C-alpha cells in the first residue's frame, strides 16, 4: 500500500491558522478529504496520514472524525498540550480512537529554541509510549542539535523528523544542516519524512536538481528503512501541484530496489505509525 505520510485538512479560520500569511492566500479556504482523494488516486496512493495544523484539541477531534468517515485516512497525528498537567487525561481520551497514531507540536515557532528540552514538555513526551503514540518533530535546521539531545532522552520512543528539517533549498545552503541531520539520523529511533521540500525551494521556479543533494543526504543518513514519502498537501500547492510534488521523491528513488521503494512509499509509514 502506498501512503502519503504527511498532509493536512482544515476548515479555514484566520484566528486558528494565523501562520497562513497573505503570501499564502491560496491556502485561505477549506481543504477537505473530497479534495485530496482524487489527487491520491491520480498518483496511485491508497492512503494518507492527516497531520495537525494548529494547536487545538478540537482540530484533533475533528481530524479523527474525518478519519472515521474516510477509510483512506489511515491515521491522524494530532495535538495535545504536552506541557499541561492534563496531558495524560487528554491523551487517554483521544487514544481511545485507534486512528490516533501520533502527536505533534509546532516547535519550530516556539520563541525558545530549546523548547523540546523543557522539563514539562519532556514529561508529556514520556507519556506517549503508554498510549502507543509516535511523535512528529517539526523544526528548522537551527533546532537539529537540540532535537538530537531530545530524541536521545527517549530511546524507546518513535520519532519522525518532518520535512527533512526545512533546509534552505532555495539558497542551496547545506551547512550545518547536512552535518546536524546526519547526527540526528544516528539515533535508530528517529525516522524522516521526505516532505515539505517544495515550499523550501523557489516557489514554482525550482528544478528537480535543486532537491537532489538534500535527498541524497537524507537517503544516505537514514537509509531506505527509515524514510517515508509525504506531500505536505495543501501547503505544497504554494510551489507545486500534488503530482509534481510527489514526483520529486518518486523520481529520486527510481534507482532503488523494489523493496526499498516499497518501504519509502508505504511500508515504513505503516510500521512506524502502527497502522491497523
């Protein structure tokens, strides 16, 4: 089964999605399962993972409702305030739905670059194993060293790095991203999503060669067994349509063996998120 490991849905409300700036105006509308399903079908993918896009329990509950009504949504990565003393109660309630497969916090936007190491946040992360949940790491390159310290604290916890940590593809800047992402990849409990790259490139002016050195780096660092393809739809549409976005990775892994391609295109996602 081929699975898009990273996409979003929302009922657009400016207050809830303040990160959608005027430069991203085309995202200021609703994006729903009926919009995504034909795109998945068009590239031969059978399922997806819906990922939170705002810090809201209500959004997480809504995504789980969508997943219940749409079989192709194989899992939901939701949000819980892991710093809250109520984190365990909220996780217990939400995890009753088997389609909750992970939790994410938009750590990249926190003013504290060491947010991931905060004691209250780490106490919340320590709860995830009890409920069988993964954690998605959403950061910028400057946070990679902190992310390595963070993931090392929880050797039994499953982590996945979103969007290859958003390197400066538009400027072809590799250092220190390349060194730091390789250091993070040395931790066997950390996986990586081949996602979110087109919006780090020159919007609608990129070439496939722009991505090649970055993809080469993560493929060598993580290996085919710890990578998974993701579109970051609908955010990707700022820079490329859905087929073109997915084709970047599909083209890059074409030289791999059949089993390695299957792993990146769905097997790894299924195992990592423990999809039913």
